[in-house]
């Protein structure tokens, strides 16, 4: 008897207890196999490059590189990669940016658990999949806001991929020297990116940049505790 080809899945989530819960949930599905787990956005990109999973289940707020920019990088490396966002954020702006960067679907963590395996199967087939509450919101919107596959069209990103990486690291409290080492660029280049960020966003201090990054979902809101 011919065996069924399983859907290989990479879990990208920085909270271990959440990853363990997701793993246990998906391991009960006979057609799904967890092939790796990533705790940061950078790990997700590298593990995707190495493992080539069928579907990447991606959180948004993760250390070093947020899930949205990890999605952008993954899609640049593997254009047909299937990324399913699983996030606590459900605002339209998050969903629009995720789909603009190439995500195939978007689930909020409050969604019933059975939707996760269904979503994985659908995005693996090349279809889009959204949490029922998100799908309902978009159905109510003008049909001109949807593309041919029923996905919400996104507004053009204000910042470049590199700028959002620098912004996230600034918000996580890293100094220019640390950011330069992390990204493999010069301190002078980091300073230029910082200047560009402030001009583009009309923001003129690090604390305000951090608040912007939190509002944009690039870092966890607990970072606010470090702002003075």
C-alpha cells in the first residue's frame, strides 16, 4: 500500500510552552510532521533554508528578527514557500502587511485549535486561509480590496527590510556596535539606517522609535517596561 506523503512543518515561536502545545496538537494529525522548531526569526529563516518544510507556522513578535520580516526573507530565498502566520495580533494592518510580504494565511491564537491543521493543509495546497473573524471582516470590505485569490491587498511597506531589522534591534535595546555585528554591516551603515528611520517616521529619539516598533508589532509589548 502506498504511504501518504506527510506535510512537513516548521514551528517558529519564541515561547517554548506555546511551541510544545503546537507540537502536541499537530503530532496527533497523521498527515502532518514537525521537522523543526525555531525560537527566533533568524533561526526560522536558516532552518527553512536547510529543511525546506512544506509549511512554516510563524509567530509575529520574535527576538532578533520579527516574523513578518522573517517571512519576507524566506520568500526571497524560496519564492514558493508557504508561511502561515499564527499571532495574537488581529488588526487589519498586521494581516495586510503579512500578506504583502508573502504569507499564505493568518490565524489568531484565539482561534479554535482545529483550524490550525486545516489551515496548514490549505496553504500547503496553495490556497489562502484566514481565521474566521478575519475572513468575515474582509468579506465585509469592498471587493476592490481583495486580490484574485481573495487575499487582502496590502499597502506598500514604508520601511525597507533592512530598516525594519535595524528598527527591531534598536527597540530590543541593542547599541549600534551590537547591531552592526548582528547584521554584518559597519557601525556607520547602522547610523545611516537609524537616521533614515527617524526621517521617514518623523521620530527623533530612541524611546519613540521603540514605541513605534511595539505599535507595529515588531517586538513584544513587554519591551515598554525598559522605556524611560
